[in-house]
């Protein structure tokens, strides 16, 4: 059994002494200090002393302007003055520590009020450099993603199925021609912007994706607020829990309006060229009485000469054969030289004479 005094020491808490309080403050990862109304330091924990690059003896009684440095002191002066009139201050800033390293901090100035009088203020400084840099990296990644989506006319989305919430990227808002504030975040809201004739298709595909887990890969039309109709291609994958319950659909949407329009033009052009080629094959190559034209001219030149004989201009021939007008002019010069004539009329006469000779 110990003495009665030993029992009292056993029940005494570490925080009952100045040393105990200082030890607890030193254990904190944040910078903690106290400046009186004359802006002299009366208390600082180890992190605070290390940050300012001072010894405990140098820190005690130092004026806050000397601790901060002239530039940072001027920057913080409005907050200091606010604390001295009894208003709590909270702000973030970038500054250099005693090693010259740039750090981001969040600072609180909490007034020490006694009977309505400000005796000083407590200072709590938290180093938020890592979280700030992580936020900046996220923001840079978001900006890069937005730029990539803009260039690719691509957007992404995620549908939280249990909550019926739809989250969209900036690229998707751009495709739909709306701002983020114009979208209420509900899946139904998104479907209302689908072309009326395609809504049933979209609903069917999405329902089957949720029920069967089948990947989404299809095209549909949307109507932008300005009335323009756009064609989009959507892909998505379902995520489910361990029991197979659907959790979310995550996917992309790409505006393929111009791409599909170009493909349609190419298809029509190919069909038209095929039809015209078939028509040309029905006519035998013209031959002349004074020598076969097909021996003097290429098949392309014969084709152009036949169109000249129909009375078509260079511009019309270029459009008919999908050539440039300068190419047509070049071919006609070659035709005149090959037939040893000086103008289009003489070339046409040779062509017609050859055709008449072929018909006899």
C-alpha cells in the first residue's frame, strides 16, 4: 500500500499541470500558439516552433510580425485585427516554412475573451499541402478530361440505380446543349431529352441492361434546347453487388452526327458511281473511220469527250464525274492534242462522226 500522497498522484491527470498540457499540445500534428493583445507569443507547441524555425526561447515573447515576416504579416494583418476585436478568423494561404518549402495552410484565429475584453487570440494552423495538391491534381485531371471529351465530342455518365440519380460529365452536358444547373440529376430528366421516336428504344435497352446485365451499345437521337437533332452513340456496363443486385450503369455518349452524315454521303456517292459505271458499260467504246478513238484516248478521256458531246460545261462534267474543274480542263487539252484538233467543236465532230460510223 502506498501513502495517501501517492494515491493523490495516481489520480492526478496529465492535463492538470502546465507540463501535461504542453505535452499534449506537442503531440498534435497542427501548429498551436497563443499571442496576447500586444501580439507577443505566450505559448507555442513543438510543431509551431519548428514551422517558424525558432528555438523555444526565441519563440517565447516574439512579436507576431517578426515570426511571420513582413510580407506574410501584412497579408495576415486584416485577420489579426479581426481577432483583436473579438471575431474568429478562418482562412487559407500559401507560405514558405523555415526551410523555404512552399506549404498550404488553413489558419484559425480564435479570440481569447474574458468579460468582453480580448486578451489575445489562439492560433491553430493546419498544414493542408497534401490535400490541396491532391485537389489541384484532381482539378487538372478534370480539365484534361473535359478537353479530351470536347475534342472527341464525348461525354460520360453514371446512373445510380437504387437512388435513380444520374451523374454526368461536362462533355455530356455539352453534347445535350445544356448547363449542369439545367439538369435535375434524375434519370427521367435525361430521357425527356431523347427524341420522341427513340424514347421507347432507349427505355427498352436500358431496362434489358439492368435486368440481364447485357452491355449497352446502340445509337439514338436527342433534341437539344435549340431544337437541333443530334445522333449519339452510347456504350455502358452494369455493376452489380455480390448477390447480383444492380447498383449502377456507367457509360459514355459520343456525338456521331457529322460522322454518320459523312458516311451516308459516301454511301450515296459509291452507289451513284456504281450506277454510272453500269450505265457506261452499256455503251461500247466509240471508234472512228479514220482510226479508233479508243486507241488515241484513255477511257477517262473518252468518258469526258462523250459528256462534252452532250453539251455539258467543264463545271458540270467535274460535278458529274467527281473531279476538279482543273482536272477536266487538263483532260480536254490532252483530248484536243491526241485528236489533232484545235477546239472542242472539232473534237465533238470527230466523236459524233466516229459514233455514226459505228452505227452503220
